[in-house]
C-alpha cells in the first residue's frame, strides 16, 4: 500500500498504553473507563491499535472460532482493533488515523486533537468534545521499528523495540456487507468471518515473542516466531 502522507513526527512514535477514556472531554465526566486494556503502536507511518474491555465472556476450553457460541462470537466481532496510516498536523495537533484494516469498522472518520500533559503522557480529545483519552508512553522511536506487509499492502507486523502487533487478515469474501451490518443481524457464519481478522499484541523476552493480548483470547500466552 502506497504511503502518501508525511511521516509521523518523532515525538508521537512509540508504544502507548491508554490510562483513561472518559465522556465528555471535560470534567465532570459522565462515564470513565480505566479497565479496558488498550495498546497503540505508532511507527513512522503505520499504526496498530488493540482494545480489550474487561467484560469478556468465559473462553475456557475454546481453541478456535468454530468452538465459540453466539454470545462469544458477538463479543469478538464487536471488539475494537485496527491498523493503517497515521496523519498528524503537529502545528494544529490534529491526528487522523486512516484505518485500512478494522475489526469493527464505522463510517465515522477517526480524528483526534492531541496535546501533551507531560513528557510521556498524551491527551486525545474528540474534535467536538465527545470524549477524552490519556495515553502513557511505554517505548519511543529510539528503539528499532520493523514493518511487514503482505502482497496486498496490508500491515501484517508492526514492531517497536520489544513490543509488536501481529495481524492475521480475514479470508477473502465476495461481499463485505457483513462489516457494516448490525452484529445482532448477522448469522453465526458471518460473525466468524468478521471476527477472523486477528490482532495479537506481543512482547519479546530473550528473543521469544509471546502474545500478551489478542482479539482471539485463546491465543493469549502463545509463542510467535
């Protein structure tokens, strides 16, 4: 996939963990979330983002999508995980995440207003004040960045130092209608297809990569070469 946007400024590159999501953007918040596990990897151009809420169904004994019941499939298909190209206007603090792969896509454009709280903490606000997010940096651009894409130009691997996001694409389909249809209206087969786009958040220790989080929970703990 051709990259035709400017490189992400160095200050924003790295590995970020979300510490707060709240609505609206200004206090007093009507709701706040600090329990969802969220990681955002930002390279020179590419980003990858994975978000796992705390209300997971029980996946004990599950080893693949075919083992999942209806409730589990709906939960998996509704997760937030996406990857693509990042465009930042550092003067205005406007960031656009162009989502080229999206587990649960929306027709709404992903745009945030960024400002620094301190040297390692970034605040993101919705342009119209609907939400605010706080991001804590875990690693920066000083460490190595490794990218792998497939023949279609889709991101398959984004590595920042000892952390990485591995992406397994969905199988090819004649129609992508199931991507935007309400989850409750989909057949079990369509839900499995929609949830088959897999994001694994990995950490490396002694040259061994291990899945710390995954949009397919049974993959957690697995070693990846």
